[in-house]
């Protein structure tokens, strides 16, 4: 697991930092960059003058001259040039907003949400966190040209209304080639004016991922704990489709949804055949999912038949289908070509049983939270020829 936040070992600041978002510069990328850049001091301890903030590693040399200097905790020693961080005014708290070497960066826009999904990995909060949106604007301006993938998540980003529209328009203007993926519960798109504003961003590389947890209102509304959600989500999807927007349907598989997977797949094929892709997702055992283990947990081997039936149905209807967050040893081999190594690298781990597995490099592994609940049927697969993994498409 890769840490994305930490507390500075020392932060002897004479006055509060002027802003929160900083792009890291090292010896290799320094050039003459100054301003909202933080210089990470190398092993030799030398640091050019003129930077507003200097970072030193936990076991590295210090930087003198009385500048604003933060000593990073050991878990953040990996930070290097072109990474972007957020630093609290007092310099004590450091959050990693972007790791330039990763293709799985997600930009958190808010922790607020109008749903309370039973399996939510990040339980909603009510406190105002508009600062996250402001950070995202700054981040877009600091990312290098040529950034290939940008993901936005929440909470529910569309709660910002015009604010998120403005952010996504800035993203398109600064990074027109980037594949942009936004996670949303979809209810805001039931408003034709908001759907039109979304389409007005005019980004052919943007896609919104919207969940459906049932082929009828009762199941979906219960899972998201919001009465009337299904009857807003589906019209929202239809509004986007009419405006020719790219849409991904997501289905998190657990005890309440997996048994109904064939019906959900048939609903998608009959009513939403225009969607760009469908992602069938394994459960991340953290947040509310961990609190609701008795109601949600089901071993993937127990819904293998439903998974095969659903994927086969979607595939026959020419709907691009992917299986996320599943281990190869727990699903039928006929499903392997549909699997994606989708678990973000910062929270991806492997079971001890995986050490001797011949297809470990093709398997997606586990969320670090699998320590709270994992199938007892995990087993190493001996002597298998590696297969080509599916590509993660945005």
C-alpha cells in the first residue's frame, strides 16, 4: 500500500504558507521554476535559492538558510519531481494529490453525497469541503501538458453544479488529449439544463460512470439508501444519451446485487444499449461495506453462474463489458478475458497464497482492505500460460 498522506516530521515555519497546492521540483526538473513549486532536496543537500518551500526526506540532509522547510515522513519519501501535494497552512499535514508515475490518479472533489450507499468505501460527510474543488482547479493548472488520464471522484461531484462544469471545462482546455472519467450517482442529470451544461463542455474524451444496482426501483433505491433514486438516475442517463455523451454503467457486486445480475444485464441491454461500457465491480471491504459485512458479503464463487450469464448477455449485445476487482482463481476461466487490473496501485496487495501463482502478474490482486474479509477459496494456479489482460479503458 502506498501512503497518500502523512504528518511532517518537522515544519519550522516562521509564518503560514501562502497557498496549499504545490508542484514538486527536483534537481532533474528544477530549471528556473519558482512560485507555487516546492523543491525536494537531493541526497547532496544542495538546493537552489528562490523556492517558496523546500522538502527534505526523512533520512536525508536538511536544507538551511531559514527557508520554509518541511521534513517528509518516511511513508512519503517516494515523492519526486512533477508530483503535486497539498500542504496545510502550518506545514504539518501533507496530502498527495497527484503522482506523476501513476496512471491511476483520482482527484477527490468532495466527500458530500446525496446518497448513502450500503457499501460506500468513503462514507459521506456533511461538512463543507469546497476547498477540495479549489484544489482541483489548482491541480489542473499544474499538471503537465500531455497528461493522458484524469479521474474525478467523490462523494457526489455534481453537487457543485456549475462549479464542476467549470472545472471540467478547464480540464478540457488545458488537457484536451486526456481521457477524463467522472464518477457520479447520475441523479443530477435528470435535470435537462444540467445535462445540457455537461454536454456543453464538449469533450469527446470525457465519460461519466453511473451505478445501477437493480432492474427495478426497489433494489436500487435500497442499496443507495435514497428513495426515488432509480427514477432519477435512469432519466438522467437517457438525457445524457440524447446529448451523445459517453456513459459507463457500474454495478458493485455483493449479496444484494449479485443474484440479480442477469436481470440487471438484461435491463441494460434492452433499455440502455447505447452505453459505452459496463463495469462489474468486486466489493471493496472498507467504509460502510465493512460495517455492513453480514448484509453484503458473498463469495465470488457463489455468483459465478450469474456473472457468466450477465457477461455473455452483454457481450452478445455488443456492449463492452469489464470485470473489476476480481481474482482470477475465483471466477470461471471463460471470464478471464473480461477482467481488468483495476485496483489502484496505492491500495493494491496480494494474498500470501498468490506468491506461487503462475498468473499473478495478470491478476488484479486485492484491495488492502481484504484483510477484513476475503474468500476462503483463494488458491494459487499452477503452470498456466499467461494471458493478455484487458486494458483499462476510460
